[in-house]
C-alpha cells in the first residue's frame, strides 16, 4: 500500500529532519524509521524535495544510505563540508563517522 502525502505526514518528516544536529547526517531510511514508516524512504525524499515550501529545514543533512548526496541539490556537499561533515575519497559522506545516532540523542 503506497503512502499518501498529506500535511500531517509532511510536517512529521520535516520535524524529524529538524532534529538532526549540525555536523551530523541521517539517511532517508533512517528518517522513515523515525516516523514509523520503515518502507517509505522514497517518500521522505519526495517530501524533502518540496521542503522549501514549508519553511527552513536542514534537508542538506539527509543523504542516502551509502552517504551519496542528492544529484539535483548542487550546494548540498558544500553546506555539509561547512558543518564539518567528512567525505570519503569516493565522494560519499563517511556514514560511520558522521551519521546521527538519534537514539543516543533522545536519552
């Protein structure tokens, strides 16, 4: 069953993204799990593509599970570098060093 976008879901996703601290990244799947929609990582990506219409959220801190930045978001890498995010030689974020551990943040 495909998830449908509605205002409540959009703000749920954006609220989770807003919690990612500076200098850390989260994956689309991680955000989906945080809001209880484990299989909806692509939905998270679609919502983040529209985020500018809902306010100022740190969407640049969300990458794919391998640490790849969004193809259509040219300034994402420079914004992450400015926050101290470490990239590997292959151009991907070093997820082992930079991934947000939300469970630790909530304790």
